[in-house]
């Protein structure tokens, strides 16, 4: 059974930084994608950034390019999201997700099969 446990969310002022972590267990992700998806109040879930576990190639939602960086630590089976220059519009619950389609990074939240419980991020202006 796949378990994804997020941590690192919190309250930060605009312009600040946070690093989210996701500890993954229960399977080997090899060529599968992992991603961060967020959901702001009253909005649908939105793809933020994704990475192929083995290849390391990544993909970002346009509004976070240059500010957010997705990374992984194979030895620790942990996924990260470094968020810099945070804006109030980044406020959301951030979910760690994993998919099963090898070799591609879906940009639709519905394409991911496994989900953590989420960690809230609040950016004050």
C-alpha cells in the first residue's frame, strides 16, 4: 500500500520561502511520475510541479516557473518542493501525489492515483 506523508507547510509572508517534503513508502516508483498538486479554497485541484522518479525530468505550472523547484532524494524516498518568492495566490493545501503511467508527467490532477493528506500553505500579504 502506497503511503505519502507531507510536511513543511505553514504561514509565511509574501516574498518568503517554504520547503515541502513528502515521505513515500509502499512501492518503488522507478519511472513513475510524482507531483505536487494544490487546491485553493473554492477552487479545483491544480497541478503545480511533477517529476519522473528515475529520469529526474520535471514539469511546472506556468505561474510557479522560476519560483518553485521540485526535487527528489532517491535514498530517502522523499519528494520536495522548494517554494521561493511566495505570493498570496499560492495559498492552498498542497498534496503529494504519485501516478502509475511510466515515462510521462500528467498535468491533470485526475491522472494521479495516490495522494497524501495535504499540508496547508498560507501566504500573507
